[in-house]
C-alpha cells in the first residue's frame, strides 16, 4: 500500500476537515468530560482518603488491644462488641492469643514477630475461628517496620490490607492488619455512580449542544444560502441587480450579527460597483455611437467631394471648391479628435500644468474674444479691484471660459446680455457666467455635462460644435479640484465655477 493511501484515512478524519458544528460539539464534550472527570477523580480521591483514615483509626484501636493482649501494656481501645468470641470449647488457633480478645474485627490478621521470625500468625473469621497464613504471608508480615504507622500491604492469599506494627515491653513485635475490602467496595460503587452520571451528562450535553449549536449557527446558514444565490447570478454582463440580502435576526453586537451585517454591506458595495460598471459601459457605448455619428458626416463629405474632384477634372474651380470643403471637414474632424483626446487624457488622470494663473487677465481676454465673435450680444464684466491669482493650467482654464461663452453666444439670440463675474472665494476663486436667454430645458439639465449632449434633437452642428464643450469644461474643472454647476430658468441661466487656490489634482507636467 502506498503512502498516499495510508495517509488518506488520516486526512479524512482530521479535525481540519470537520464542520464548524462538529468542532464546537466535540470541543464542548471534551471540556465537559474533562471537568466532570476531574471532579469525579477529586471526589474519589477525597473519599478514599476519608475511608482509609477511618480504617486507620480502627486499626490503631485494634493494635492497642493486640499490644495489650500480648503483654505490651494496657489496652487503650474501646471493646468492640460486634465480634463474636470463639466457642468455649474451641481449640486454640494458629494465631497469637490477642486475636481472641474483644475489639478485633472479622477478617483481621494478627502476628507476633520475635527477632524477625514470626512465632504466631493467623486470621480471624467472621465466626470467631482462626485460620493459618501461608509462609509467604508470614514472611511479608515479618518485614513490616515497627514504627506504629499504618501502611497498605497486599498479603499473599488474603488480599489488600492496612498493616501496623508496634514493639512490646517484652521485645517482640505485634502486627495487626485490617482488610481494605470495604473501602474498595465503597470506592467501586462510587466510581460506578460517577460513570453513570458522566454518561448521562454527556448524553444530555450532546442533545442540548446539537440544538443550541444548530440554533446559534442558523444565521450562518442564511449567509451561506445568500452567498450561493449571488454566486449563481450572471454578473459578467448587462445590468445586474442583487435582490438577495442576508436576513439578520441576531444581535449586531454578536459575531454572527456582525458577519451578516458585513455581508449585506459587501453586497451593497458590489451592487453599487456593478451598477457603476453598467453605467460606464452604457456611457462608453453611447460615446462610441455618438463619436461614430460625429465622424460619419465629415468622412462622408471628404469621400464625396474627393470623388467629385476625381470625376470632373475639366473644371478646376469645382475641384478647388471640393478641396475647400474637404479641408473644412478635415478641420472639423481634427477638432473632434482633439476634443476626444483631451477628454481621454483627463479621464486617465494625466497631469495638467501647475503654474500661477491671473484669472482677472484671463477673464478679460476670453470676454474680448467672445465680443469679437458675437457682436450682436451684450458682454458685461464684473471683476474685483485686485487681481485674482490661483495655481493651475491657464490654457485649459481659458478653454473652459471660452466654451461657456461660446455656448451663451450660440444658444441665445441677438441682444442677449451675458455677464461674466469673478470674485474671491476664500483662498480660491469663483466664476459666474450669466445670461438672460431662453434657458436650458429642465429635462436636459441633469445630463448637460455629459458628452455629445446638445439642446436640439437634430444634432445641429452650427458654428462647428462637437457637443463636447461642456464635458471638457467639467473635466478640466474637476482636474483642478473644483466644481462646475448650472442653474437655469427662462430668462436666467448661470454657470458657476469654483476653483481652489491650491488643488491637489493639478500636478506638474
């Protein structure tokens, strides 16, 4: 048999492979058995010491009778009336004469030892008659030390005894022994009772332990069932919902309650992450669809005018006009690609410039450019007396304000008043671009900063708009650690930009 086959049964019965219920139950039983066995052993030991002490007291009394009967002095014991004397006509026994005195218990053994030699030894029966001892037993009694201290001795052919030896005035040694049979029987009876009590306690502990452990671990079963349901869900694609949660009926301060609450929080986070992933995938698909739509028109124009120029080479003016249209479409497509590239850089966390920016000067320049581009609008400035300085990327911030002003010019009619204000906001700054135009539709406002969002459903490309201006503005402001918000009602539309003085998001290039 190979070593792998020999070790397989060991692994199968290894505690590491047991269930948690089995481990708890076995641990409880081992602890209970250890405590009960310890208490039982201490009880038996204490009872044994008590019974032996009682027997030693009787042994000392019997020894005093024996020593007095052997001529060693007066008897100090109390007569023992429970022992019948031998019949008057009974022949003398093999034991010493003091065995015939009162106070000697049945099955007691007595011996007289003179200079290491047993001169007389015998055992008294329950009827008062004496019986002889074997030579091996006589030799054992001859070796007992005469110091007056009781000790245990297994006497050949007789059993377990407590023995005591004392010298007499005549120079002989008197040995008296009382049987330990009653002590052993009592201890055996007590041990039997303890074993029965231990078995009963173990059976009760097993029954109650199974019920308590099953009840205590029931929430864990619900956690496992919930985890199994989640594992069976399709989480790799599409919109995913996690309708299952752990039903918690345990105290949240307990370990089981904390586990259930932790699993529910984990499921909440997973559901949020899956929802965010689905939203991100949806935005990516929408972005790709919008980008494809935006690129399809200039590409179709380039392809059509190129075919026109190749088909009719006899008319140079038509070719020139076609090439100019191709150039315009290429410029539009290049602007779209640049905007998408900028958004990709901002999404990936690419660093912007980190340098002092004079927002007052930047605001004046942007409003001047807007005034030239939209002379039919009224452009107002509201600047503080002192220059407002922050740290950031001047080019991108100019692009943000330019996009907002371009939107105000594009989506409002002639004569609209556009007011650009700048003020300090703690260590940072706050921009506001306000116009009194028709406003932004309420249904469009939640998605105003999303990519390719336009206010008209016909996807007008007036003034070369790509639908990415506000998305770029929002991404740039967030990259500076700021915030871009909008409020709009008919006659009052306000874009508010808050910029910190020193943003942790803007890193040196």
